[in-house]
C-alpha cells in the first residue's frame, strides 16, 4: 500500500499530487475502520511551501484529507495550521516554517517531518490506528525498557 506522488516536486512550476487507486482506498478504509477513539492530526504548512525546490505540502495535505474521508465519521480530525495565520502555534510546538510539511500526533509526542508518502504511508496509518485503539503491540520487555528511559 502506498500513496505515490504523480511526479517528483521540482520548484514552483508544477505542484505534485498523490494518486491512490480505488483498491488501495478500500484497503485503507478497512484498516481505519478499526479505530475506536478519535485521533487529532496537527498538520503544519505554509503559503510559501510551493516556492521551494521541493513542495511536499500539497500531496501531504491531500493524503491527510483522504485518510480523514476514509476513516469512520469523527474519528480522524486534521487540524491544518498555516504559518501565516498561526505563527504562535508554530512557536508553541517548535516547528520551523522552512521545515514544513510537519505532522504531529498525540499533541507532538509523535512527529513526522516531511511527507509520509510511498511505503511510509503504511506505518503512518498503522500509527493512527494504534493511537486510536490505545495499544502499542510492544512486548512487555520492550515496554519496560522504554519506561526505564523515562
């Protein structure tokens, strides 16, 4: 399963878009149907993203909108935060505007810098579902080791 940009972004001439076939959409919908509790995604972007040599903001936003549309109603909320309109939130979450797109889950406990496209989309969707279910699927030994680090 992957969400693949139609073309590699190259400056401002053309904006890349994602392409997801119907079969893949059905698979994603089935996976997201496991969600039990709402999940909020913070999506940091800016109006100047398209002025860079690479523009992953548009395909990232398209992916998030697609996931929200395929998730059960009210289970996946995408909060879109543009630097030009909400610079205070960029400051609060320590997001540098030149680093967008940035995605935060669990109020910033999990961060994605850049676009979770291609094969990364599988892990991104799984992360959303695991947050919603409240299960990590980590072995007890692994959990203990992580707790010791805190």
